[in-house]
């Protein structure tokens, strides 16, 4: 499985550095890293963010994350594969895809 490759570990660390760079709350790191590195589903708040659904994200956010929507979007826009987010269809397709995850190191 791709998760066992050394490059998969490097990719996870790369994503973690970029999340910190963008000031995304640490509580969201694992969910976002595993979504992009292993196509694992997220919780409802991150799912709304990934689907570009501002209303649902704002309603589902806890008090900490309510004020971090811009940081999450900056991370997604600058450091994540475009086919993996942006609409409900993109998220569904990303999760359903069985191809190896493209490890994008900008």
C-alpha cells in the first residue's frame, strides 16, 4: 500500500509543515493529512471546507475552527492537489479513486 512507502511518510511531513505554515489549527492536521495522503474521509466540518461549502463549514465549526476558515482555504489553494477539493463531486471522486495518491511537493 502507498502508505508504507518512504515517500508517503515524507509527503505527510510535507503536508504537516505546510499546515503549520498556514496556521491551520493542530486539531485539524491529522484529518487533512490523511485525507490528502491516504484518501481517508474527514469529519463534517472538514468535509464542508473541502467541498467549498462556506455555509456548512461555518455552521459545523467548533469555536476554535470558526475563526480559521481563511487559513484552511489558503492551505488548500496553495498546497493541495486541485482534483481533491473544491466541490462535493471532487471530494467524492477523490475518495472513490483507488489510484496512488499524487504526492505533490511544490
